[in-house]
């Protein structure tokens, strides 16, 4: 039944998205190139080859950049509200194709179908945000110290924005960047993860149809594909003023070093090591819901996944028992079956990292309280399905200090006041998302204060996982410091310019300097 469900759903989705068994991975819009070798998109759901995609060659990359440079000359002078109208049309296409694109996301990446649909909804939401933003790219005015002068500042597009996205959100993070960059007047070159290339091809085809319908030039939306070497073509390229990269901290450090060496700009969204603090004044039901979804959603492969649960010693056993009981109710299997809660990890390398983490925590003195393991047998043939595991651990364990992209949750105690819990939460190198479960107003405000959570995201009575489009998304420390999506994150895609206008017949110089001619 599951195989029939999968085969039928994916066949229909690929047809709706105009995808073929063999696909070009390099595009400037409606134009596709086929010069490179091919690599395969393999589903972690069943181990099947979905399709093949061609890898971008250096020669093709050069064509892409040159085309994007020319397109920028046209796109940047188009009024921002008109650019917003094009994004609105792209939004309409996403709404029309939400179901097949959501199924492809689920099948290629392995997240549940509900999460796949949710990811496409994030694309729709950021397009809505961007359309409104296209009429609100505000600058500032200020008073000049010189009579008869006016000063103001405005924002101009940067040019080419290079986007390197990760496998865990194969379409949403690209849209966070590209929807804002487009309304700001930039053109975009996107390199999806080599683990999820087909969703990238699908999105590019959708965008290309919209730009062609509006008689816009090739190069506003571009796609390249391949391994890290293809990404390096962009990070090393001085013609790409901004690189937005999402992935591991290790990858982010390499990108930052390369882009910084040429004095380019980086927007980095890197690893998380997110904790929920559970105080004696917490609501147990809300705590269990937030912790379980945060830890096992997307099989623990979100940068905002809950990795640590910091529980007050007075309620530790009660919370632990409730979490363990909830884990016993989890259903693991084909993510296209909506009855299942947890799908597979992305590949067998991820499975090895998961197994290594469980071995390491025991070696360091931790205790496994919900056994993990790789699932075998019917429905698990891909070898990528694992059991969500829970371990009791200490915050200073080496394995706890690192991000394991898998459903492994570490439980630990704190005693005394909430300040002690905050110190534990902040005691890691990453600083993305954080949460506290409490009905105590003082504890909540302390957590949100300047001496509280050091993360870019701090929540009260919701979990660490997920974010709304309206707020800026990102984190501090080894998370990279970047901000995407809402608020004023649009400013990173533009260059700021200060302007002074003299509307008199005199030219007074600053600081009273005289230079009479």
C-alpha cells in the first residue's frame, strides 16, 4: 500500500512540475544547459532514484554569471512595485502547485508530507511579505548642519545574490532569500544542495515561466547544481557581492573566509544547538508537545530542532516520564503516509552520525533512556530510518556541545533559580533558537532580558522549532549572525547610500574651512 501510495503520488507530482527522468541542472531562466556530467537524486524514503540532474561546468557557470549581469541592468531600473507584481505572480503559481511541490519535497528530502506542504506555504508567505515590501523600501531623511542643504539615505540593489541552500529545507530558504532579493532589484543564482537537486529544478521552472510571461530577460532567476566545487565558483567570484549560505558551521566558516578575503558580504545561517528550559511553573502538556515536535520533527534535521531539555530537578522525573511515554507513541515510516510522525534521515552518512552520537554520549558517561537504532524490514529498505532516541547527559559533554543532525534529545537537570538554567542553555558555541516553558512572568522576562538567552530566537511557552515569516530569522555565535525573512532583513540585499543636496547658490565647506576661488 505504501509503495503504491508513493509511486502514484510522485509520478503525478513529477508530471505536474514538468520534471523528466533526466534534467538539466543549469539554467538562466527558460534556457537550460546540458554540458556537465550527471548525478542522481535518491529518495531516502525508499532508496529509489527519482531522476538525474546535470552538474554545472565552469563554462556554464560563466555563461550564467554574464547573463545575470546583463539582466540586472534591466531589473534594477524596473520600479520596485512592478517587481513586486512579478513576485505576486510567482506566488500564484506556488499556490497552484503547492500539492505536487510539497510531495516532491517530502519524497526527495524525507520530511513528512504535512511538513512538505508547510514548507511550500512558507514560500507563499514570504512572497506575500515581499509584495508588500516592494512598496516599503524606505530610506531616512536627516537635517544638515549646512543651511540650504538636505540630507537623506536610500537603498540600491547590490547586483547578483548567490544562494547556497541546505537539504533540510530544500525550497523554503531559497525563497526567503530570492523573494526579498527580487523585490530589492537583485538577480539571483541558486545552488541547491546536491542531496535535493530536483526540487531546485522544479522551482526554477516555475519561476522561469513567470519571468517569460512578463517578457523579462534571462538571468533574473538562475540555477546551478553540483557539489561544493560548484559553490566555490560563486564564493570566489568578485562579481557576486553577496553570498547567502545555509548549512553547517564548518561550511559557513569556509564561505566566510573565502568571501571575506575578497571583501564581499556573507549572510550565514549555520548550526543550532537549541534548548528548552523547563521550570517548576511550566505547563506539562505544552512542554511535551513542544519538546517532542522540536526533537523529532523532520527527523531532527532542522537547524532549530530541540537538542537539549534543561529541566528543574524538582520536576525532572515527571517531565522525563511524560516525554518517554510520548516517544512510545511515535510512528516511524513513509513520510507520504500522513499517519506517520517521523520519516527517514537524508542518507546513510546521516545514519552513521546518528549512531556515532549515541555511542559517544555513553562513552562520556551518559545514559540512554529511549533506545535508538536503525530500522530494518519492510518499508525501511532505504536504510535511512532510525528510532528517535533520548539520553541523559551533561551540558559539557563533547557530543552535547556539537550539533547532531538527527533525532537525539539530551536531558539534563538544573537546580536553584532560572539563572542557572540560562547559563547552561548559553553554554554552547551555537546561538540560534531557545525556549522556556514557564507560567512565571518573572522567569519569562528574565529569559528575554539582556542577561537572558544569547540566541537570535528566544521563545516563551512554544518550542524552538519553526519560525514565522514576519520576524527576522537567524542566530549568533557559530550560527553565523545572519538574518533572513522578515523585519528589516531586506537591507542585507541592498547597498546603503547617503545623499546631500545643496539647493543654494553657495558652497559652504564643513568645519568652516575657507576655499575661495
